[in-house]
C-alpha cells in the first residue's frame, strides 16, 4: 500500500512540475517593461552642425555600454547621442561592427555598470508566437506594444520575423521580446511589407550575437569610408541608394535619404509615404497620365488649400530625370501659426505620372533639398 501511494505521489508530482515550470516561463507585458526598459535607449542621428537628422531605438546588451540597433539608424550620421531611460546621455560612441545587408549595427559607449536586456534564442520563435516590442515611435519614448509572429520569412537571403506588432519611425533598432521576456529580434521600420496594415518586421537577434565579439572601435567616419553603396543606374554612388524602396505594387522605386523612412501610404491614394518626424512626403502615381503641367498644378492646388499666407519659395524648376519631364517647386505658408515649407513635384515616366508633395514644419532647408532629391530619384 505504501509503495502504491508513493508511486502515485511521484507520478502526480512529475505531472505537476512541468506544467508549473512552463507557467513560470511566461511573464506579463508589465513585468517585461519594468525589468527591461532601463536598458532600452533612444539614439539620435546628428548632422555636421549637431542637429538631429533622425531618431531610433537600441538596447544595451553589455554593462560596459554595448548597444545593438539598426544600421540605418546610424547611417550618414556625423555624430550620435544615446539617451537612457533615466536621462543619462552618452555622446562618445564607437561602432564595433555593422552589417548593412541585415540592417544591424553594434555600438560602444563609455558606460559603466549599465542595465542590460535579457537575450533569448531567436531560433525558438515560431509562427503564432506572442511577442512584444518597446521603442520610441515619433519620439514617444518607451512605448510598448504586443502582437504575434505572423510568419517567418526569408527576404534577400535573410531570415526575418513578420510581426503584427506596429513598428513606426523612431522604433527602428528596438528589442522584440518573446513570452519569457527575452530579446529575440531587432525591430525595423526600414523594411516594409505589402501595403496592408499590421505588416512589420524584425531581424532575428542571432545575426547580431557574433558581432558582439568584435574588438573594433570605429568612428562614424571610418564606417562611412568602409561602406560604399553600389552605384545607381545613373552612375554615381549615393548614400540614398542604400535604402532604395519599392512600393507594394512594384510600380515605383525611390532612394530614401538617411534619416527618412519609406513605407506603405499613410494618405489615401498615395503609393509611397516617406516620413521624418515631423516632416512627411507623399508620392502618388497616376497610371497613364502624360501631362506634367496639369499634374503639377493639381499638386500645387492641393498644397495651397492647406497653407495660409501661401506663396512660392523658389523658382519653378523644369527639366528631366533622364528623358522624363519634371517640374518641382517649393512654397511657403503657415498652418495654425506654424511656419511651413511645402514641396510639389510632378514627373512623367513610362509607368505614368508621379506627383509628390511634402510638408516640412519650420521649413528646414536640408529636409526640403532631401525631398527634392528623393523625388528626382523615382524610377
């Protein structure tokens, strides 16, 4: 009788323990945020004048200040700032390693005893698994959202997690967590999907782990010298070629300037949206359209209806990208008392007519020129 009872007890214990252990593996979103967010950082991409060109997210993986992020977050930067959740800012930053093809960069600060994230095994993730991301969309620091692994994809030879977690500009380079609160991916807003909602991606963290062993301490100038994008069809190499983006239908491709992020349209009727907080640039395609002047006038009228104190801010530029008729011009005005520059461009290609318009709060001239270059890169 005693043996029977002992056997029954042991069997019951064996059946109970795995279930209990499995239950303890999963933790709540709240627990993940409280434990992990101190190690999640904001990254500011600075130009030669020390002004912010773009923002992104990263996460600390070693207490001496090793940070993983997306390559496009640091691309083209003359300087970087890394800000911790507690307000600490680091401005002396080196690049340990970078992989543009997989959109990964590993940075090194002068930190000491910094908080770190918990790393996990990205190979264990499967379709349908729950996941959570923490990032800084549009500068809204430490925003948390959750969703599912929608699919496992192979894109240009790299494994990717397609996720239903929304990833917006500013969240690129942030951590993607599994149900155990372990980082399994690096979220990216540079890769976009097929023009539908809730289609976002993350790079498996496994690709970054070997890069942590690097002993390099490269400056941003070293990175720029080593990384030379392939020349474009026009011949000259351009940093914008690195982030060429094609719209979901395959009708249009644009070279995305550093600091900007291309994605599915955010305005009804648009083909491509190109964003850099708070500026936005929309590209529309009119299939079969052949009248560049009428197309330009359409864009001008649309911008004029949105701006008060509307006036031209540059000469009307006429020409062609190759043999394509092109018209572009800048305008100035106000929206609710805020000074605004606007761009309007029209182009006729064999695919149809492209019309682009952008609104740039404050009228930042560099952003205006970037918008014009991006529009002229359309193909």
